[in-house]
């Protein structure tokens, strides 16, 4: 399903929080990793100063060299590229707008899984990573793995994943994620939890004095159909189906 893991990094520790997850996927799927650093042309102009010999091409070359050194360090220290059983890791530094460049490179390689952190520093040489991730999410045709990172997120080793939670609403569109879930669950030995949240609109009945509707049979019917359909759709051996009722406290009485 995936031929490569693409890992865009902006140079910040927060963006590097995605690396352990990329490593975990690469090890399980046995696919190569591409580390990608994109340099915005506006940043190059900011550091250029022709009067002092800091021409655009000079600054661009320096930033590209620095970017390659940065990615090589990540590849060796955090992805273990030098170990005997390591997977293939390539490093690419590109000049362009971060979101557009990531989207374009992904479209040229449909088998690539794009993995990104959703938070990052926004300094002179940093992306507004949340904004970049949002643009990629909206426009990329590739599958996308987004991870919320914090200052405490560990950037070394492989992330340990035990289960995947799959929210479903009963629609065919929502179930479109199941082939990917099935593939990853089998490859990565993950338990699968299918979650269905439903709501019973009983507010119309509560206005009738002394009338308390019995939703028990209807709830059991919804649960039974949800479990039956979602188990069949998943086609995974280790599946747990969970059904939860959403309560609307604005419309239901306290004893509902």
C-alpha cells in the first residue's frame, strides 16, 4: 500500500516529534524514508545582503548545505541509518513554499505516506507548522499521518503503537478508512477499536407531561446493527466494537 514514508521537517524540535512514528511505520512496513526540508524563498531574501556580498545564490547554497547536514544528523541519530538492519533513508532539501512543495512531491509519488507534526516553532527559519499541516491535509491526495507534538515529545527511538481507534458513523464514506486500517493493523500487529457514537433525539417527547419514552429496544437495535456492520467491514481478527450514546444535556432531563 505504501512505498515510502515522507517526513517533512522544519528544523524545530517540535517538528521532529513525528520521527519516532515515521520510524515505527518504516520498520513495520519495510519501506524507505525520505526526510524533506523545504526552504522558503522569502527566508533566503531575508538573509541576503548584496552590499556585503551576501547574494541570493550564496545564501541559498549555504541554507541548502545546512539543511542537508541537519537531515543527515536526523537520519543517523534518530533513524539509526548506520545500524546493520536499518531501512533506507534519503535526505532532500528543496527551495519553495513548504505546503505547496510537500503537496506537489506527494502527488508525484502516490505511494508515499506523508507524516507530519501539527505543531512547530514559527521563527525566521521555521514554518507555521500547524498552518502547513492544515494546508497539506486539505489539498494532498496522499494518505497523511498527523501527530500532535509537545515540548515533552520524545524524538528518539521508534514510537510504540498498540491499538488504533476508528470512529465510524455508519456511512460508506467513513468506512473508506477501513482498508488502510486493516493493512496497518496486520502489518503492525495492532488491536482495532471501532467506535460508533449515536444520539437519540428525544427532546420532542420530554415536553409531554408524564411521558417518558422507552428507547431501550431502539438502542439495542442500533448497537446490534453497528457491531454487525462494522465487524464485517473491518475484516480484522482482533476487533473490539464500542458503541457510545451521546447525551445532549440541553434537551434531556437530569434523570434521562
